[in-house]
C-alpha cells in the first residue's frame, strides 16, 4: 500500500493594521463625540434650540455634543457656564438658611384601635376549598 501524504503548509500573513486615530478638535464645552446629522437626539435638540432658543436643556446638550458652529458654540458655552456658576456657586443665602431651619418634622401619632373587625370571611368546619 502506498500512502499519499500531502504536506499542508499554513502561511500566516501578518498584515499591519494601521490604526489611524481621527483627531477631532473639540469645541468649547464639548464632552462627547459629535453625533451624525441623522441621529434622533441631535435632530430633537437642534430643533428644540431653533424653536426655543432659551431652552436650557437644548443649550446644554448642543454644547456638550458640539453640534453648533464655532461662533455659536462659544457664545452658548459662555451662557451655559454663567448659568451653572450662578446655580452652584457660593454659599446659600440667608433666606435659604432660614427656610431650612424653619422646616420642622412633625411627629405623627399613629393610634391603632384594638377593636377586632368581623368581615364575614370565616370558614366553618365543613366548608373548605373545592367543596
């Protein structure tokens, strides 16, 4: 018997995968990558900003995702930062401290009566499930 032995050679080709990192310049206040124009959130917030320019929610989203042109982004970023500093900056005012002190927890008395209530749901000896 003659055996035919086939030699199998495995050739591994190593290809260099060139990883090109696309460096995208971030706009002022941008925290996240800019979504594509058809992205539903982008369409919603851009439309909201167009219809209601004073919308804080739309302003913050558009700045965070960098969907606005540079000049608009700079103006809106300044506006958002000014608003955030007002909300989070400084110590509370005297009226806020006084309001917090005047808030008292009222103790509620929970009085339970020990009166038994008969609701007519008593089962007799011969009454049972399935009979």
